[in-house]
């Protein structure tokens, strides 16, 4: 065998090994193509949420444009809008995390206070595009503007919103009251029921 053939064989083996490594695909319901790799995700740092602890990374950073691209590409995904100083977000996060773990899924996360200059959710980047895409699910504020109140979770199947959940419970004031264990379990079940719609 000539040196040229040996080098070609080695290159071919190297290409096959690289291809096999790239084929490592998560079984998560993540809204990407079958050939995507979990290593492409940038997991969100959720450590700023008071009292929140997790054993697994399930929250993946994205932004409004990322959501719009997934909608346009008819992806199936879950996306959570919130921020770490929001009392209702702090209350809801453990239930959303548990439901994501129960369903072996990731949850895309839009931190609505990532930009320190933002003091209202309607000030986040590309809010007008978000309203154009999914504003029908938002409540109108006192100025008749579709307003994103957090926490807000969208459950999207093949580019179509199949369920949403805002806040925790209608009678829950997170500024003064924590969720009971029973309420946490109920909220987790609500999220689990919505995850089931994506299968």
C-alpha cells in the first residue's frame, strides 16, 4: 500500500469518527432537527432565582428572535419568559423545572431583565415582533397594549401555540405568600399536562 493510500485511509477513518461524535443526539424534546447536538446549547444560569436548586440543566438561553425563528421553522418547544427578581417567577420555577425533568425536556428561557436598562417587559428587545407573533395571548394593560406578564410559558407544537400559562394561580400573591406543597404539585401537574400536548 502506498503512502498516499495510507494517508487517505487515515483521513477517512478520522472523518467517520468525527461524524459519529456529531451524531450524539439528546433524546430531549428540544425542538431541533434529529441531527442536532446537545452541546450546541448555552444553558442559562438560574442561580439568581432565590431558593432554586437543580440537579440537571434544563433551561437554555434564547431571546425573542430565537423564539420567532423556531416558530417559523415549525419547531416543537417550550419557552419561558421571566426574570429572577419576579416573585411569581421564583414561585413557578421549581414546578416548571420538575415538569421539564419529568418529560426529559429542555425549556428555552428569555430573561426579560438581561438588559439592565429594561424596567418593564414591554421594553425587551423585539417586543413589537413578539406581539405580532403571539400578542393575542397577552392581557391588555391600562394603555390597551398587549402586555407580557411573567412568568409566561408557551408550549408550541410544530410552530403552533397549543397552550400557555401565565403566573402561578389567580388568587396567589407571590409578593406576600409562598406556594404550598400542594400548590407546587398542582402547578407541576398543569405544566406536565401541557408538555403532554407536545407528544
